[in-house]
């Protein structure tokens, strides 16, 4: 493993500190995971583009927009039932 020094804004450092406290993982491990997930070899731009293309138009036959759909899911007493159980 190579040691690397980076500069972080105070806000980013606070995010990392909070996540490290919450998960019990080191800041170094969090950064390694973030880099791997963003730039790792498992990423394939062609596959990502194909997934975007396949999803394009998925809402074309729906009457609701995304916000209205989510609000409809949230409406009713479903949430109240969950809270009282």
C-alpha cells in the first residue's frame, strides 16, 4: 500500500469524521472505498450508458411526475401504521 497525503475542506473532513465514528472504519478506508467505487476497474462507461439508455422513457406512460408519485406513496395511513407497530 502506498501512503498519500491529500488536502480536504473542513466540511469534507467533518463528513469523513462522522462516517468513521458511525461505522467504526478508518478515514483511510472510507477514502479508499470512495475512490474504488468512483474510479475502480469494475466501472464500465459503456455498461453505464446502456443502463441509462434502457431506462430512458420509463415514465412516458405515467400520468404523475416523480414528485407526485412519491407523494402518493407517502400519503394515507401507511406511515402511521408503521410508526404505531
